[in-house]
C-alpha cells in the first residue's frame, strides 16, 4: 500500500504494468491500440495524473496498485488509495446529437472528487461514494450507476458539487485527509494531554527543587506578608520570581495558572516537603531491611515553642561489595512528647519505628543518655523496649559519660570547680561592650589576630578546651585589660566596673590560677580528641575502646612524669606577666595595749615559716591541684567506662580493634556473641574456627607484603583491619561476618540525635515557632540528611524534559537540562491534588505513592511529581 499521505494515481500503457482484470485489460488495450504514434511517444507508456490536494494533502505519484476493482465490482478508488483518476490517451466516444463526446481528463483539475471507471466508461463522486452523508441522501448517478452522458457534463458536476449531501461528504473526506497528515482529533487530544502532563510535571518539579533547596539550607520558606504588593514575600516566592526572570517560560507558566491552583501555597509546600521526606525515609527503610540489624538512638530536648521534642534515629551497617560495611546514623523524625514518663516515650518510639515498615530486622541495641526514666532496667524505656526487642542491649551514650566524668571532677575537686566559676565570671566581664572594645584594640595594637574568649557551655564540658586555649594564648591581653580598668582615677569610669576588675585581676594574677589553666588544658586536650571520636557518625565501639584505653594510658603517664613539663609552662606564664612565685610576707600589725584590762590569754600573729621557696610552692600545687585532678579523672573514667557492658566492650574490641591483644580471639568475642545467641544464628564453635582461619590468613598476607620485616608475625596484624574487610566477602566465613556486622551496628553515642536537635533549634527558631510539628519533622529530615536530599534534588528533574527550554542565545542556563530529566530507573511518584487534566489512570499502579488528602473535589485527578530513581 502506498503512503497514507499520498494520493496520486497512474495508469500505465505498458501491459505488463497494468493491474486490471483480464476482461478489463482487453478493453484498455483497445483504447491504447488506437492511439497515434505521437501520442504514444508523448506518453512514453508512463504518463501519470496527479490529484492536487491543496492544504489538505500532498502531491505524489500513485502506486502501481491504484487501478483495482471497488467493493461493488467497479474499478474505482478505495478509502486508502483515494479517487481513481486514470490518465488515458483517449477515452471512449459516444455520439450525441451528431457529435462524438467522451470523458475529458481536464475535469480532474476542476473537480478533485471526480473519478472515472474505465470498465463502465462512467464518472463517479469519490467523496459521496466513500464518505456518504450522514443524512442518508445521496445521488445514485454519482455513487452507484455513474454518469456517462457527457453532454453538459460540467453543469451536472457543478450542480452535484453544490448539493448539501455532497458538501457534507466532501467535508468528511477533507477531515479524513487532514487527520492523516496532521493527526486525528483523538491523537491531537492525546498529544495535547501529554504536553500538558510534561508542562505540569516540569512546573511542579521546578517548585519542588526550590523547596528542597531552601529546606537543605535551613531557610524559612514563608514570609510575614505574602501579598502581591509586599516588598518581601518570603524566600520561596521571591526565589520563584527570580527564577521566572531567568527562565521566562517558567514565569509565563506561573501567570497562566489559575489563581486557585498556582501550587505556591503553604499546603502545597507541606505536601512537597512531606513527599521528599517520605522518599528519604523509604530509602533508609530499604537499607535497614537489607542490613537486617539496626539500633535505636533517642534523645529529647525542648524547642523554642517550649515543647518537648523526641529525636529518633537509626544506626545500621550497610554492606557494599567494593567498600565493605559502611556505617549509617540516620535521623528519622521529630515527635512531640506526650509525656516524659517511660511508658509514653517507649510507645512513641515503637510507633514511629513501626511506620518505617521494617521487615525481618533485628533491633540489637538502644542508646540514650543516663536519665533514670530512659536507662532504668526495671521500668525505664530500655526495659520496655526489651519486651519487644529482646536483643536490644542498652548502651549508655559514651559522649555523655565523658561529659559526666568532667562534671564529677569539678564536684570532687573543689579548686577545679572554683576555677571554672572564675572563668565564667571573667567571660561575662570581657563581653561587656566597653571592655570588649579595649580588649580588641590591645590585640590590634600589636597586630595580633583578634580572638574572642569563648563562652563556656553548660552541658558540653568537653568543649571547654577551646575556652581554655583562647585564654592561654591571650592571657597577657586579659591581664592588661583588667589593669586598665583597675585605675579608679578616671572619674568617668563606673566604680562597680573598677571593683569587679580589681577582684578578677587579683584572682587571675596568681600561681594557682595559672596552674589550673595548664593542668586542665592538658587534660581537656586529651578529652577533646576522645570526644570527637565518640561523636563521629562512622565510629564504632572498637575505636571507642581503643581511644578510651589510650587516654587512660596517657593520663597515667602524665601523672607519673608530666609534672616537670607543666612546671615549665607555668613558670613561663608567670615570668611573662610578672606573677610572683614566692610567698609575700604579710605586714605585722602593731600589738594592741590593754592598760585598764586584765590579760587572760596572749594575743598576736602566727609567725610564717622561714625559708619557704618557690619549689615548695610548686610542690604544694602538685599535691593540691595536679594530682587530685588527674586521680579524679582516672577514677571516674575507670568507673564509667569499664564496669558496665564489659562483655560487649571486650567483644567489640576483639572484632574491630586490630591493635588490641584480643583481636580475633574467641575468649573475648565468645561472651559477646552469646548475648545474641537467640537471634543472631551464629555457631560459637564455627566462629572460633573462622576467627583462627581469618587471623592466620591476614598474618600470611602481611608477611608476603613485607618479607623483609624483622617484627614478629603478630605485629603486622595491627594494619590488617582493611584486609579482613576484603577477606570476609569472598571467604566462606559467615559467622565471623555476622559477628563483625553486629559489632559495627552497636551504637557508641547519641551524637546524631544531638546534631538533629541542633538543627531543630536552627529550623524552628523564635521567628518560626508556630510551625507545625509535621513540617518541622520533614524539614529536619531534609536538612539533616544532607547528601541524600541533595541527590534527590538533582534527580527530581525527571519527566519534564525540554518543557521549559532555554533561550537560544543561552542554552547552558536552562534550569531543566535534558541530561537531568531522563529517567534511568524505576520512578516513584508522589501524587498531589491538582485541578488539571492529568488522571491517575495514566500512571502505573506499581509506581504510585499516594499522599494523604490527595482526592480533589472534582474527582480523582492527580499529577505525578518528584520522580525519584530508586
């Protein structure tokens, strides 16, 4: 069949090319045999006649199958081929009124609907025959019998073309041709629908990108006044206006949207935020289901609206072929606490974790602070969760333990507590506007880098190292400022400020203060490194045990031989600032005389000991300050970190600490695995054999890498943890691999919850205190997830390809590039209620995630938005 867009027809004189039936072929030959030679030569046996279709069609040659019998036995055109208009050299003549008359091929040009039957020597109307009028009236001479009276034929044809039935048929024919060339009405509607879907998708994708960007940056979306005439309508609407200026197509789309369906309202923002957060949560749930083991981490804090918020997080180890186990600590949700009792908190935790839809996941740990209603082993949260998750061993947050150690030092060593009280008072004094200005000027005078005294944290004692470090480096400027304000001769100076400066200067310019500064700086410097390790999201209990033991060893060494180094630092500061290290003799008061009284007992002053030197003073400082502080630190560290969970600590140390003497030794790991014997499905005997095998393989591997080393084989195992990670995947050591995953999954601290709480205070500040809790939770997930939300923002462009194209002169500035809009995997759709022509039937059921309240008043009309490649 020829192309549907071509309607030319050709009658060939070459007999081998003609496709008539046998009876018709002889008649055609009869006509062609009477042609003169000139006519034959002119036609060349290949002459053709083309129908002009004007704006409704195209001109082309007809196919070789154009001459065929119609449905009624006539050699006429069909619906697919178009009107049959054979171009013959001569047509049969009929003698009418003494004149020979015949069909004239010139009539084809005047009446495009005209067709000619060679077998009947008659003319027909193609449009009336193929596309009859719906009225049912038709002229039989032009549809069935044919017209073969050629006298006044043109008048007959013209009269027929002016009839209503012919006009209707001809119009139907033209619509049919137009549908072939430009598409049918159905296809047009479908194409328009598809374009509208793409346009809507791109529009909401652009909006979602703006919302995700603002959420990731922790910026407020809404403004105080969002009216059209407002100068500042809020970050979201102002950013939409900015992008509309850069991308005019997006701006035109905003203007074209009806006022009640612009999708810029707070409700749409909430739905888009919730859709984004749910996708991130589904990712986390999928990874947890794949891992099979997880731990729950919870903390609570009060927000700016005086509501108690619970932060719920999960920790798990996700296995990657090329990288081994990768630790994840993911924030899930903020939830307003109904009450701060153990039952309410445990019920809320179980409810929020249950929403994730975890399947066959064993909760092996739970980590909180040391509050009694959280850590209570009888009625606390940890005891109630163990009723649902028997293997969820409680781990007291190690970072919180370290903080408690430092708090206990200040309680047990009174001089240390007094030092921090004095340091706080000094901070308050130095932050006064007048004092601070002088402090900055003194530093700038010497062209030194301006440093501010850091405010002490009431809860994070480990962070006080930075305060001490700044005071140590700017000590002489602090003393100079205090001396400057001690001068009471300036009448403009506040007497209260003078008195306060004199009191602080007297305390700061003492050997005791300098000694406390040096000792606590040394101690907190080690605690700072330990605190950073405990709070890292990728740390594990093995690293924690190693760092704790290291810090204890350093403290013991400092106590034994570190005092001389501290004395050098103390002496240097005292000499630089003219602080006396020798005791100053007290002035003797004149003895009072009692003339009219009886002396019942002697009076006077106590004599100071003779010959007391600076060495004696330093020795007193060592006994009264240095040793008590270090002994208190060591005692509290040993008590807080070594008594509880000893089996867990030793087991993790044996699995994850290559430098430990217990590394890959079953005596240390066995009791740890026995705690999870019911659900871990680890055979202790096979585990012992696998550990011995893994240890030997790693030792042999290290010996091959360093054949010239003089160290014994056991020493090289300190660098072999990465080798064990590579060993586990391909070696048949399932028990060791499961035990290693368990050790990695157990929590170290609740720092991830503390980070989410810091984000909460940044998101719900005093300007945004009326934010709903669901919006706070969704914003928190997007903000805390960081890389996950950024990747989601990049992938949220799918489906809107080239709907908002960039201008020709600046194609690189397009906001929706074609590279980022091509979906490369399964698409997860979240659906919004929209007043559009997009039906949910257009989306596969397997790809739909329907939000709450997504049914509109006008019916179930949805729009796919935020596609994500999962």
